[in-house]
């Protein structure tokens, strides 16, 4: 029996250097950043909605907001929001959320080998679709570095389409994933509008809350938004609508918090595109909303009825999009960016103090370095810092779009422009995320499109910045096609494991069934190599001093509790006489890791002590002596011509103990003369018989179980 599972290989031919064919496209090689001044010209914006006048009452109330925020007293913020409408002429809605005591929260664990691309989740039905994704990463506490992925999904439910939100997390930079709870049904008809979804983690002494905002059809009457908030401490969640009082059509909702600066008194800031029919055309702009107590599954939200930066009258603009970021430039501020509103080439920016977010904003103007069409603008910061990063798609020619960036050097006015991608590739729909409290670290993902065999097909591409400088883009980040309608989402990696990695989450092509959610990990560091000797009891034959090959997965775990998985490597184990090289792209030099070995029907075995990579190499010899296994938890299977120690065979159900339940499974399959590559065949001869029963029965009699730190 040979079961060879090798690492997935991305087709090298696809990964063409960025200079290839650039000249044939007529491009001038991009060499350096150029200044991108903010230009404020006469525009068609309607600023009647955006008066800068503040009454004494407004000024007084904003001063109270500032004192409440800086005091760190959440109760003061909550009290203020109860009286905000009278002072600011806003509209606060106390939602009647559908609260659920989610007793059925389950964790579906799937261990996945550290291939370049891993499957997070699969939808089993023919008509299932994953429409959009978003990520966020925990920054504090015992789960520091836990990556959360959210996805909105559509299922054909017969008469109606059923829409739901799926939630998943990983503690090891995407090596393995846990499905958090059941998919939450949010709508039975109408569903999403623009397929947008966004997420934010709120962390404090009141607990951790996962905010998920998404496009929806509000009460079946038109485009709006929905909100799903999880209490990550107990699994409770609440659903509510995001509903501007001047309702006419809100879409592409985004949110951000100031949690990086205010741990226990955070606020949530929401922005939405809107479109209102006005005469023979449309008024377009942004509307904003504020929550001053996000530590609950039933949040109170205050809406500004007017436009944030004024509205534009148009019926011809395409791909109108906006995004939001929190930053500090001497004071707490919000920046909103938009594309394809004032013109198809302009990126407009506006800012506001967090205390005047609902009353007054400063329209700063536009930044653009040419008349080329720009779309899908997005923005991010590193939390409470004054440098921001904007990405957008910029058209060079019909089938050649680039990823352009604008980097702020002082929070609002000074900008430099350059390219994250400036190749002949057709790259579109960028998304960006910044690492909190890590100035200069941004991660981006976008679609790299091609037209064969079908228009709009493509792959995920990723890149990152160090000190605000973009690294080379990886084209593609996976050999699996992406869906054009589900743009890849970047994720901030777990800094405790490996900060030198780029992550992208996406859904596969819409023509593939069943559809799946995937993640790619692109490592910029040199993979570490573990040279390991090992043997498996049932597969080893002492008479021939040889072992039947079979696949094992080797995990590296942190050396301190809770011993989180850091990386994994999966390949065949050849036996005690032949060491195997297992590679780990996420491991670091001079960091101790426990080694855990898993096999389909052997007992999980840990190293006695952590191993440390030095100059990218380490070694361990489990088969030489039981002292190399934690608790000496191995069995001697040979002593001539040399001693051989092996991992116990017989943990058929992989519950960590070899007992009567395992014996029963093997005994039943033996009675039925089961054959083939099955877990109950512990001897590896492709037959389940008395020899298999004997090994499992002996180990069960001795109550063999996992021994670990």
C-alpha cells in the first residue's frame, strides 16, 4: 500500500514576472511614487445638506461626547446616545433584534495540511453560492491572532432563495479552520443587493463581539443593510436591520471601530452608499451612522439623515463605491473615500472628527493623477496612527487594469501615489486591511483575471507592505480559479506564528460545483525543514525490518499553553530506517515548538520537548528511543539489529484513547471481511482480519491514550 499525498503545486508558467510584455502594452515602467495633491474644484456636489454651521447646542453636546470618550466610561457614552437626537437632529433607532440563545453552537473542526491553498468550507448543493467574504483578526487576549472569516451565501430553497451568513476561525494562519455555530439565516427572499459584507472585532473587558454588516433587502421593499452581532463569549447573536430614516436605497455598507485606541469604550462608525431618485436622474452620496455601545448583540444605532460629503446628481457614473477608516492625526478622526462619483476618474475624500461624525464633515476634494477610469476604492489604517493607505483599480486599457495606491503621510493632506500592480495583468476589485497598532503593515488581495476559457475567470493575487512599501505581487496565489463575483479578501496573519505571510480568502469559480471557500497562504520567508525518523506499530514488520509507507501529518505547536497549532506538513512516512524531511513555511528560527504526529489509525504522539529550528533546520528521532516521545508514549516493535520504537496503532476513531469502541469497529469490519484502504486495517495489508483485532485489543487492554503537555 502506497498513499502518496504531495504538496499542491501552483503552475509556475502562470507566475510570469511583472516586466514581461509590459513594453508591448505601451507602458512606461513605474519607478517611484509621485505626489498626489488634493484638489478642491468646483463640483456638482450639493452641499446644502452639509452645512458647516454648528449651533451652541451642537458644540456643547460634542464636547460631552469628547469627555465621555476620553474618560473611558462606557456608561457615559450610552447615556449620551440616549439623548443624541435632540442635540444633533439625528435619528436613533432602538432595534427589536431577534435574539437567540444559541444552544446549538457547534465546532466542526477540519485539520488541513499546509498546502499553498486550503479549503475552509464546502457548500454541498448545486445552486449554493458564496457571494462575498470579509476577515478580521483578534488583537488581544488569549486568542491573540485568531483569524475570523465571514461569508454571505445563497441557497435555492425552492420557492424562495435562502440567504445566510457563515462564520469560521483559524488559530494557525489558515492551516486548520473551525466553523463557528450554524450558518445564520438572514433572509428568505430578495436577499443581497451588491453582495457586500464587512466585519470588525470589538475587544474589551466586557467581552469580545464580532460585528458583521451586509447588504440586504430591508423588509422586502428595497436595498438596505443588515447587521449580525455575535457575542463570542457565549455564542449568543442578534440580527437587526440597518435602516436610514430617509430611506430610498442604501447599499455597499462598511464599518470601522476605534477599538485600537479605546479598548473599553469603543464606538462603531458605519458608512453606506445611497441612491435616491430625483427628477430625471439620481442623487448619489454617502450616509453615516454611529453606535456608542458595540458591546452587545442588540446595539442602538444613530443615523445622520443628510449626506456625509454632499450628493452628486448623475445617471451615468459606474461602480460607485465608498469605504471608511479610523485614524489619529492629533485627534480622533474618520476618513471616507469614494470612487466613480464626482467623475469616473476621481477619488474623493472627506474627513470628520469622531465627535462631529454625525453633524459636520470636511470635504477635502479629490486625488487623481490622470484622467484614467478608477473604481472600487478602498482604504485602511493601522488604527490610531496618521498614515493611511488607499487602493483602487485604475484602467490602462480595455483588458489591462492596474492596482493603484495613495499613501497619506500626515492623515489627510499629503499623499503619494504609486502602484501595487503595474503589469499587463487585468487586476481588479482590490481589498485592503491594515494591522492594528503596527504602522506600515497593510495586506491586499484582488482578482487577477483572464478571458479563457470564459470571460471574467481569474485567480487570487496577494501583496503586502512593510513600512508602507509594497512588496511584489504574487500572481496567482493559488491554482484554483476564483469567482469574479466574490473578490478575494486579505487577512492580517497571526503575529505570534508568522508575520511574514500574505493571506487571501475567496470563493471558487461560479461554474464549479460544489462551491467552496478557500484560503491561500503566500510565505515570504524560507520554509523550515524538520528531519524526522518515525514508525507506526501496525505497519512495521520486525522480520523484514521494514514498514509499509503511509501518510502522516506533522503539526508544530506553540511551546506554551494552549499550545496553538502553528504549521503543518503532510507526506508519507517511510519508516525508522529512512528519515523524512517535513517542510514548514510558517515556522520561525530560534522559536521552540512541540512536534505532534497524527496518522489515520495511530495514536497522536507529541515530542518530549519542544524542538527549535536553527538555520532553517531541526531534527527529531521518534523511532530511535521512546524518550523522544512525550511521556515515553511509544511501543518497542524491534530490537534486532537495532531498537525500533513506534507510534501506537489502534485509535480508529481518533478520540485520543484506544479502547473498546476502537476494538468494536475493527472487530465488526473483520467479521465482514472488509478490504481496501480503510482505517480499521491497522496492519496495512488491505484486509481487516484477526491480526488487526489483536493489535487494537492489546492496546485497549493496556488503556493506551494520548500523553501531551
